[in-house]
C-alpha cells in the first residue's frame, strides 16, 4: 500500500445504501478469517460495495499471522475478525503487542468461539463461546440454531455505533450459552428464547477499542440494511477511537 491515509469519517448510510461518497477518505481494513466456513461472495460484497473501504483479506494459515504484528499493522485503520481460529502460535505475542498499541478491532459472529484453550481471549473480546464441548472436557458448550427470526432491541440509542437504528428483526443464527464480561458496554439485546440476551457490545482491551457483534451468519444477515448500518458505524467508531500504528508516523486525527 501507499503512504499513510488520514483517518476518515465513514458515513454509515453509505454502506447501507451501497453508495460511495467520493469525497470521503478511505478506511483501510484488514479482514481476517479461518477456522469456519462462510458465504464468501455475499460477505465481501458488503465491503466491495463502497469505495470508501479499502480492504485486504487474509486467512489464518496463509498469511494472517504475519499481519498481526505492529510492523505490518500500519497499513490499516482497523481489523475485522470473522474467524474461529484456535492455534495461538506463532502470532499471539505480536498480536498482544499490537493490541497494547491500540489497534481498533471488530469481532463478528462466530469469532466469539476462537481460541477456546486461551483464557486471555475472553479479556480481549469481552466475551466468549465454546462451540465444541470436547475441546475442554467438562466445559459448557454453546448452543446454536440456524434460520431464526431474531428480534433485536437497541439497548443504547445514544452510542455512535447504534445512532439512528431502531429495533429490528433479522434472519440469522442464534447463540445460547456464552459468557459476556459484566464490564462490557451492551449495545444490542434480544429476547429470543434460543439466544442469550446481550448480542453486541463495546469493550476495551489494553489500548484497543473492541466491538463484538453476534449477528452476521450468512447472506440473509449480510443483506439486512440494519446489519450493514451497524457494521459500518462500528468500523467508523472503532477507527476513531484507535491509534496510528504506522512506525515513524505521528497520529493524525
């Protein structure tokens, strides 16, 4: 990539309407996947649909590990994790240094179930799930159920991530039996009987702003305009709260 691009203000409606504001600077995003299949074409269409996001996609096992280091992270304004990876080597220590420096990070859907053998992952995301009970003998597993109509309620209407959103319904996947830290700031809840109550929150790990959003299983969720607006505003907010990672460059607001 080229020279440092000043942090931009991303307009959430741009992603929702799939139109780009040509005058807005780009948000440089790293998307990390691996450990869980997903519908790739409709998922990446979310980010291709606007010129105001420039993204690179890396998978664990084929390049993501090298990106999770301070010397590589200067290329990005934020990172989005849509993985369910379990192997914490060889990148863990470098990633912890990156988070200590303040990398904005968004964790989406099944990323709640990454690194089930690493206790610190709970403190990074502000919550965790265990989708495979056999990974930790005797542990409580997280239940999931596809193809549910989930009624979403906005718990904090004043937060920049949820501003302008009304309560909505989305066709998505339910999770029940996961843990959320009591100091996480809850943004969205649901009363669905197959889902735990809190489904989106903000958190802070070291110097890094963190967002977790449970929604986002497949094309039905990807196409939901409320989900797109939520995701756009989450990226915007996280990037605005983070620090410049690029070595030798001063932070630009």
